[in-house]
C-alpha cells in the first residue's frame, strides 16, 4: 500500500469513528440537534428524545415504543420493543416494520397504518415476529405525530403473552366449570327424578300399608267381632256371655287402634271421596287430636289423580300442623278454589307468630315435611308453593296445583230391557231379599250366615266389586243391598249412585270399617239410605235391614242438608 492509499484509509477510519461517536452521543442524549449541510442550505433536525427525563421514561417503561416513517421504516424503538422481538435495538432501527410482523398480519397493518395517518388514532391486536419465527401477541396503539417537516407514526406496543395465557387458562377453567355445571345439572335432574319416584313410592307404600290394615287385619277383626257379637246373643250361661262380651269389646278396641293407624298412614276417604272430602276429614281430625280449629272454604271437589291427591293432602296437613306447632295459635283458615281452567289454588292462613322471610331456608332444620320439601314436591307435579309471612303478623301459604283429571271408569252398560216390574220387587215374597256387596270373603260369608239365621231375611246373592253389584242389582232386584264403600274396579260410592239412579226402589246400606262423617256424607250424597260401621253389632245391622224393608219409598237425598250426615228417612 502506498502512502496515499494509507492516508485515505486512516481518513476513513477517523470519519467512521466520528460517526460512531455521534451515534453514541445521540443515544446517550448528549446532543439536542443535528445540522446537516446540503446543496441548498443547512437543515437542523431537533432530537426531541434528547430530553433526559422523557428518554428515561420511554426506555424503562414496560411497553414497547416505536417511531415509524410514512414509508414504514423504524426510526426509533426502545429496549422493551427489541426484547419482544428477541433482537437488539441496532438490528431493529433502520429496518422496515413489516420485517417484524407475522405474515398473516402484514396486510392488516398496512391498512391500519394508512388509516392512522388519516385519522386521530386506533388500537388493534397484532402478532409480532420474533427471532426463530415465533410470534408474540401484542396490543398496538397507533397515532401520528408531526416531527419537524415530516409526519411519523408513533406506536406503543403491549406484550399480551401473559394476558393470552391467562385468558386461555380462564377459558380452560370456564370450559371445565361448564362441564361440571352440566354434570351437576344432570345429577340434579336425576336426583329430582329419584326424589319424585321416592315421593310417589312413599305415597303408594303408605296407601298399601293402609290398605293391608283395612283389607286384612281390620276385616278379620270385624268378622271376629261380628261372630262374637252373634255368640253373645246366643249364649245363655251368664259367665260365658260376659266372657264373650269382653272378647267383643277387645276386638272393638283393636279395630279402633287399627283404624286410627290406617287413617294416619293414608286416609281411605281421600281416595274414595276426593281431596275436598279428605280435607273435611282433616279438619275434624285436627279438632279431635289437637283442639285446633280449621275454617274450611271449599269450592267444587277437584278431580285429581290419586298420587297427586295424596301429595297435596300431605302438604296441607303439614302446613296446618306447622301452624299448630309453631304459630302459637289454635286456629287457621283454608280456602280451596279453581284458579282458571287448569289450576287448583289452596290458601292456608294463620294469624300467629309468623317468621322472617330472610330465614325461610332455615325453617327445615328440624326435619320432616318442611316448607322446602313441600315446595320441591309441588314442583315435581308442576305446581308451586308461595310463602308470605311477617314476624308477629301471621303467615299465608299458597299451593298452586295443575288440574289433571282422573280417568273415569264407566259403569257396566245397562241392559236394554223394560224394568216395568221394578215396583213389584217388594211384593215377591214375605222375606226381605238382601244382596251382599263386599270384596272381603271372610266378612261377607260371616255376615251372610248371620243374616240367613233370620227367618224374615234371605240373602240372594254375593257381589265382590261395585261393577258386579250393579249387574246383580239389575238382574236380581233385591230389596236391600249391604254395600261396602271400598271395593275394586268401581267402588261402593259409584255403584250406589248408578243403582239409585236406575232402580230407586232398592234400599242401600253403606258399610265401612270407618266411622268418619265425611265417608258417610259421600255415601248419602250418592243415594245410600243408611250407613253402618262394620264393627257394629250384628243386631244393629239386622235392625237396619228390617227398618229399610218396612220403609219402602226411595230416599230423597237432596233433602239432607250438607252438614247432616244422618240417613234420610222416608
């Protein structure tokens, strides 16, 4: 290398070192402006970032800061932006911003850049392209800035990596929560179905146990008492007569205890007479057991399926018992009425202690058939329980029950033949012709033997159901029918109504294991002439048959008052 070439190299090295020193001075904030000489005149470029305070703020903030020319060249970036790209500041400045954007976002950024120069500013989520091709989600704020004689685009870039990771975690938790909620909902629905099945099973089991007591034990006891009573009348020896009388009394007490247990389990009158009749029995039972008065206001007797009748009855019974036990009063009021074509409304009022509605959920702490359970059970049949209460001012409970009519069993078709001879049924002989209608063979046969011992009474037939009783009444034309209230297929109440309508001359005595007034009233309303408890003395039944055979005009049931449960007499 000659001297000239060596001198040129030294000169170039000196100029390069001056340029590097100048760049370091600019980065260090030691220069406020640059004067650039040109062919026309010198131009002065003010370095706004030279202010030390602002430079520290921008260099130390968590967001990236970038200045981009209109052509898209990075004029400036802070250290945080370079870190997002996993680059150094020197590798970023002077390059096109497009080089650091993910390819799918290039076109979108170009559009945002054009709009940012035309509008005040905007924000958008983009993906930066870091070293190695990895992407960084970022929120980019864009705003134009007039800088000396040129417009530049200022960008503030926020790294969204942690936020996106958090969002993904939350999304994962949300999906997991959704699945768990769906599973909980499925299990809740399953529990509701099981609860419904359990409730119905409980009701059916209570009814079954009540029926076992009624159809089994009570019938045996009644039959034994009937025979014991007949034996008492036949015995001559005083000691034997007294012993037989004691046995009869013991059997009567056993019947009474069994009857009470059967009624507590599932009142048969509820199944035979309907909800309104069952509530009348409940009113009397509350009075007799607890001296608790219930003022009843009943509309028409609603027709409901047996399971729903039982559920509603038990709910009302629990509400009344709660009033007696917790309200501190000795009376309540109950209203039953139709609320539209398809709803039944039952209101229970008391003027007792009341309670704070805010503590409603805690009222079931004592267990039993509480308010929450009543509401749940009403929900199972599409109904509801509404509660209003104020401390010291009493409580008001409203049950809303959907009206689902019970399918009716049609009585046997009447034969198309003349019944002109019906009026002669009482003159076909001197003996009173009796038809026994009872599905309990032991009691029916025992009663038949007792009646057959009477010279003026003739048992002409046995029916084991209400349907058979109707058919035999049409065929045999008895003078008197001893009609069991509870029978399969068509019960004694329905059979009595059919026979009374078709052959009013036949006299009917209702028979039941129960002495309740509600059952007697239902039988009288159906057309019965008398009502007897199966536990009564045999002589009482025989006297009733004879009395009706001597009074042979049909009963005018409509002359009986609604509160009069005594038989109508001609």
